[in-house]
C-alpha cells in the first residue's frame, strides 16, 4: 500500500512539474511577441526625432530659396530656428551649403526639444527645377541627449496630391539613421516618410501657421533585435502652432517582428495639442503619454 501511495505522489509531482513548465513557456512566448506601451512610446519618440531633423532641413532650404529669389518679397521667409542656432552659408559653384550649429550646451527648438551639434545641409542653387534634392548629414548631433547618426536625402516638389488639390510643397524623406540613447542602447531606423505642407505655404513671414500631413512607413530595430514595422494608415497631422513634437491626429499601425496576431494601432487623437495617444491591441485600448 505504501508503495502505491508513493508511486501516485511521484507521478502527480511529475505532472505538476511538466504542467508548470509548459505554462511558463507559453507566457514567455506571449510576452516576447506582445507590443508594450513602453515600446510604442519609444517608437513614437524616434518619429519625433526624425521629424525634427526633417523640419530643420526643409526650413533652411525654404529660407535660402526665399533669399535667393529675384521676386522675393520685402519681408522674405522667416526661419523657425531659435536664436541659439548659428547658421553659416557657403555657395560653391552651383551648390548652397548651410551649416546649422546648435552648440554643445543645448539649444531649445520651438517645440521644446533640446538639440546640440551640427546639421549640414546642401542643395542646388537652381530653385526653378520642378524636383529638387536636399541632402544633409549630422555631425555630433544630439536630440534630447540621444546621439543621432546618419544622413538623409529629401526630394522636394511643388504639386497637387490626393491630400490637397492646391499646388503645395511635398517632400519625400529617405530615412537611414542610428539612435544611441544615454544608457548606451542603440536603435536603427530605415524607411520612407512623406511630408505635405497643407497650410501656411502662402505666408512666408509666419512659420507657426504651417500644418503638415505625414504618411509613409519605417522599420525600427530595437536593442534586443526586435523589428517594429510601422505604417501610417491615416495621415498624421502636425501643427507647428502647437509647439509640441507630437502629431495631433492620425493613426499608425505597428507590427512586431512577424507576429501578425498582435498588431497595435496608435491613434494620436482628434486635433488637440496634447501629448496623449490611444494604443489598441486586440481590441483593448489604453491611453499612453508620449515622450520626446
């Protein structure tokens, strides 16, 4: 009898051990596949970084175009850059080069983000061609204490689009950057981002009325090797008048690795100037606070 009881207890222990290990394996797999609010916030934070660099490059192109135009207005184009930015411009043959030096102590952009280092922008002096290319490189450039490395090419056009029938500036950005956080964690991003200025392009002296719609896709590789594929499903709306580095509306779809079962959406809201967005995964929604 004792032998039978001992055998039963031993078998029960084995079943319990195997069952617990099986459950733990499933939980770990689910956790690694899920998209968390923190990961979504980091992904959006990198969006803001990339967009700031793009806006600076576009701003300097437009300022030089305005200054070089034979039909320029008396007032001319007003830059959105702060007074702490030192700008050096050089014309070599047919190319303008504008170097923006934000210094080493930190220079605040109108949206509150702090930048350091240099952005070197170059483009042709011929502003009459329908399609122009703007190139820039980053030199010791920090965005909110994150080191941003890489280069970018922007294609600038004046045209109509599905978003706006009026002729307006449309820029296509080729993204290939490396982002190193203060804690040493490294992220990389590649992709294409299209920015359309849908308001404010007729008023050169007021950058605050500029409104952009943004769409495109990107792939961000996190320090642990996970890849996040983001696609803008509803164009993002960016208002410079908000003086915040976040879109005020629009929806982004995010997929982690190849897991199609846990695709998240990030909804930036209904147009209010705030730092909130709604993250939804498998029908469950959660309001998250965006970071810059």
